[in-house]
């Protein structure tokens, strides 16, 4: 390598990483996983067994805090499963937030991780699910009244209580969803 070759600061950092400062180690966040009970889904005739994970990020001095930083949105893959999710929440007197999305929808892709962080704030008293409209029967999409994506709905007592169409900035949609959850008693 010639001495006239110049690297950007990023490349220089990668070639010559700085030594870590021992005093900064005590302020680092430590990732942990919270494993929830396994669930079984039957999506498009493929049987999937998996454990839902919720990441917990916490400071080292606060290791007893069990609030997750994000909670994965539970996928709903069929109409009977959707009915079961709504009925279970009704029986437990809980609310359900459902993100109606499509795999090709860029705004849906950007919004999902932000809703997973929001789900952590309401975990476990409000359930968060996602439905890919391309993987469920069209009958279910029509039944739920979905015309645009992403659409976020709040269901309580077996009925749709509120809906937000998320065609704008993700932080605005998340704020609207938070308001929708907080004000659900006024609906």
C-alpha cells in the first residue's frame, strides 16, 4: 500500500480500531432474550413451531428490570387463527393491535420494528399481531375492512374499535397508535 493512498475515517477505524475505554464498559447495555411459550402456526400448509422472543436491553446496574425493549408481532396466517386471537383477547379482557401489512410494502417494513418497540411498552396487557394480506384469504381482508396498507387496528370485546392508516412517517403513526391505545376506554 502506497503512502499516498487515503482512507475515509470509517475505513481507518475499521483498519485501526480504537482500544476500548474500561470506564465506558460499565455504561454499556447488555442484550438478553425473554423466551415466551412456544406457539404453533399453520401458515400456507407449512407447520411452524417457534419461540417468540422479546429482546430485553438493560443497564448493568439495573439487571432486575424485566421490561422488554421490543416484542415481536405475532403473525396471523388464517381466518380461524384471527378469530381465535380475537376470542382469546376478549376472554382475557385484553386489547389486540393488528398491523395489516404486505411484504412488498416499504412503509410496512419500516413501521414494523417501531411497532415492536411500542408493543414492549404495553406488554403483556395488550397483544400485538401482524397479518400479511398476501398470505391470508381475501375474505378476511375484506371482513376487516382493509383497503390500504399499512393499516393498524385496535380490537376489543371482539369488535374493531379504532383504525389508523399509516401512510405517513413512522414516528407519527406510532404516536397515533399510542394515543389510540391510551384512549381506548373513550371509544
